[in-house]
C-alpha cells in the first residue's frame, strides 16, 4: 500500500460493512439453531470467511440470497479435517465455546500468528464445564457434549471469553454465571435476549439459564463496524478541511470509548441515533477536522476502545500536550504487540515517545515523516499507519498491507473515494 501525503481534505458519506464482532456472534447463534436464519450485512472479510468455512465443515447450511446469508444449523457433524481459523482469534475462541456443547471431536488450527494467541483463558473454564480440550494454544483438539453450568471468575474483562462461555452455557445443564473484573462489550447478551434466552446482567457479570427449547432463528441486519469507523473518524479529525458522514454505524456504548475520548480531546463529532437492530443501537456519525488536546486513557475506558488503540496512537502524535495510555497490557497479545510494534513503526516516521509495560506517553504535536513501514501482519496496524501516511509530507509505503482484508476489504477504495491518494 502506498499513500501520498499530506491529504488536503476528505469529504463524503460512507456506508460501512457489518460489524465484525456482531457478525461472528450472529453466524454462531444461527448455526446452533435448527430454524432458518436470515443475516443481512454480515461482514465478508478474512476473519468471517474463516468462520463461515468452519461452520460449513460442521454441516451448517449457509447460502447467499439477495445479499443475505441464509443459515440453517442445529446439531453439528464430525468434521473430516482440521477446522482452519486462519488468523482469527475470535473465530477460534467462539468456536471453542460452541463446540464444547456438541457431542463431536474437532481439531482447531490456524496461522502461526494465531498459534501464539492465548486460548487457555477459554479452555480452562470449558474444561470445568465438562469439555475435553487438548491444549491451551492452537492447534488443539476439543471433544464436547454433556456440559454442566459453572460459576466462573474470569481473570480479564474479555468479551471473547464471555461470548465463548455463553455459547457453551447455552448447551449445558443448569445455570451458569460469568464474573469479570470490569465491563466488556455486550453483543452476545443483547443478541441472546432478542432470541428469548433468560439472562441477568450487570457491568461485571452475566447469568444465563439455558432454554429446554432449541435456539430460535437469528434475523438481524448487522450495523456498520464501529472499529472500522474509527479509521475514518481519525482521518477526518486529522486532515484539514475534512467532513465525513458515516451511515448506520453500531453505537453500542461498550464499543464507543474512542468517540468519548476524542470528544473529550475537542473533536467535532456528532452522533444521530437512528434505531436498533438485533438489540444493537445504530446511528449516523458526522466528523469534521478538529484541533485536539492531549488526554490520559486508563481503567475501564481501555476495554471500551481496545481495538482502536493503534489509530488512537497516531491521533496522539498530532494532539497538543502529553497523551498517556495506561492499563493496556492486553494490547501486547493481539495480532501483533500493538504497543511495541506500532511505536517501532512510528519511530521510523520520526516520532518520539516513552514506552511502558502497559502503555506509553507521547508529547505532541510531532511531525510525521514519510517512511517504509511494516504491517507486522496486523490489519489494524496497517490501517493506522496508512492514516499516519496521510499526515506525512511525501510517499509512505506499507509492506504486507494486504492484511487489511482481514476486517476492511474496501479500505483503500473507501479512502480513495473520500479524496485520499492511496493504493
């Protein structure tokens, strides 16, 4: 990917593809139902393609019709080969939860990068529920069926851990309760409530009572991805003269930490609520170029914007004053080490910073110089560095940038239509 900066202005309207997290959950809930589900605006990218391929290997019928996915699942069959989750930790963790309740044996595998991601935080409680899981890292073999409910105290506030355990608990005998040390995104809870499952929730726990009936069909139009929107929001805020409108974006409050933080820094962001879909609030977001002041991000806010830190770090380089990030050690075990790797690339562009175990400090604004950069095999890293290139004076090139297709296949096309020189 090559970006010629500085961009002069970015103007236009964008309709984003479906939210990645909601798409994964919708696919799995539909796959566990014997009824026919209709899923609209499911994200079609590398991460969800891996999920769809795995579900088909498990006997789930998935067809495309008039832009929708028609899904009919129920009891899964024994796969005749390992299930390849690609580079998607969400696919693997959520499949582990769903497979734990199925009376079959399956092997889960993926890329070398995925094999480095921690799976023990999901595997250990699933073993407590009665599943057999061979390893705490991929590749792993899981033998499911005959689960019982548990009370689990999670070591981290993780939506993926919670979602995996809820998928298992749906198929278990007896009530399950999941406690977490802080709030995490609640897409699973919202969707399961829409399907008639009995849940009791607060910011730190969820209790689920599985139904004796089969899971109902999932019929949902997935809102636009808030995490993908963050790149467009950042670019509009940073590039002078910009004005961008994002239509029908998911504005679930467990996901909008980036909007709250940027607004507190002085960003000109307006959100117009326009309804709900599948229990998820949606809205249009209008963003204009703004002069930003620094901030400190820590505590529960970190969880609400955990996927947005790569682009937030680029924003921090252009904000007036000292920006500090704390309590974000989880960033080191994403698709890449999203602290050290990103700061390493920004150093090539001339950025100075102080790095900590759980975050960093950056004093801005600083000049971004064009450079040869590396994506580190991380889709959010590649997209964030591209925004940095739009601020730099000259040509920035990012190697292995095709990884953006994991979550935002139309990335370069979208920014080109808004006026950026990118390709």
